[in-house]
């Protein structure tokens, strides 16, 4: 495996950063998870745009243009001889001192890893996921905007631990007001009476790239999606529920807190979205070999 670090490539054993990098010391940095299918990087431009917007929001200067970053991602995939897989792109504040100030860091650090990923077993895409509600609340938007994909994911990690301890595949996170925000690594949608509902980003939901693809698919299918505040009741009472994310793709959720969602199986509308998503991912995106 060849890993990109600041313009150079290193094998897995020798891919290292300084212990004084603020990404390590403080989680001071940002990241993107990007999928590629059949030799095409899906929604690469959108991911890179979001990365640069996140950087701007936290006053992090990236010493590359967006076009250069796109090419670096593609080159890393090419060097690893992959056609299908997952890219983890990180930008840290860079090497500094033991103090908090970001202004002592001379330059940011860019890391690109291309590998395979399987977030859930294949059978879960047929059966659906069990969810539990986590006691760990989503970080308040007033503290840190959910639009910033920060390297500090401890909030999500602790919620994921709760889900694992409860023998559930995913955990539902509420915000400080008790409204649904998102799952530990996915956006959430519910279907009731043929209508789809999802929490707005103001509730603490990351405006995910795959989430936006679902809006596009819904438009093509003639299905309306409403962004509005949701409680757990909206999920308990739903006919169907599905989750979306770059790593998870589109996957059904069939229970929450031991309450079956609908009949406890992936529903027909969910299956339409899964099928539509799979039909476009290998046909759209930047061609890696170019």
C-alpha cells in the first residue's frame, strides 16, 4: 500500500507524521471519506469542495488547489492499482508546539489513503440494521458546526461504543433538545405514507454527500423529501427507515430500541433508493485513469 503524505508516497510501515502534529495532539484538522467504483471516483469534486469549505471555516490553509487535490487523490488510487474502494483524505493543522494555538503550525499536512472498506457485512444490506438510541448527545451546532468534518470524532466514537455494547449495528444520536440528529456515521431518513423525512443540518446532521444524492434520486423518482425536526417517535412510527453515508452507502434500518420499524424488513421505497444508488455510482465521477 502506498500512502500519500505531503507530495510523497510511503508504504504502510513507513507512513508517519510528527508527534507534534496538531492533528494528533488536538484532533485539529478535517477529513473526507470518498468512494470509487469501477474506475471512477464518485462525487470527487463535491468532496473536495466540502473539504476546502471546512478548512476555511476553521482557518486552516491548504497549500494545494482543489484541482491539485483531486489529482493527488486519483494518483494515490492509481499507485495502489485499485478500481473499487475507499479514500480517506485528511488535512491536519500540521506540526506545531504543545500549545493550543494553531498559528504556531508552519504548514498543514495532507494525507491520502486508498484502500478497501466494508462497513457492514453483506447480509446486513439485505436484512437491515438494528439501531439503539445513544445517551451520548450530538455536539451542539453552536459549539462546532456539523458541516465541518473535524478529525475530533470522539463524540461519535463514544456513541458507537454504546451501540456495540447493546449488540446493535448503529446508534442514533439526539441533539441537546432531544431531537434526532443523525447516526454515529450516517444520515437518517424515514418513510411514512409514501413521504420521506430527514433531520436538517441545524439539528446536528452532517450535510452528507450521499444524503444529497438521495435528494437527487428522490427528484427522479418523484418522491418528496421534507427536512424537519424529528423525534424518536417519528422512527418508531415509520413504515421504513434507511441510513446513508459514503462508507455505508444506502442501507435499511429495521428496528430502533427493540421496536420494529414497519414490518421489520427493508421496505419497497428503501429498496428503490438502494437500487437507484447502485445504478449510478459506477457511471458517474472522475475517471481515475485520466
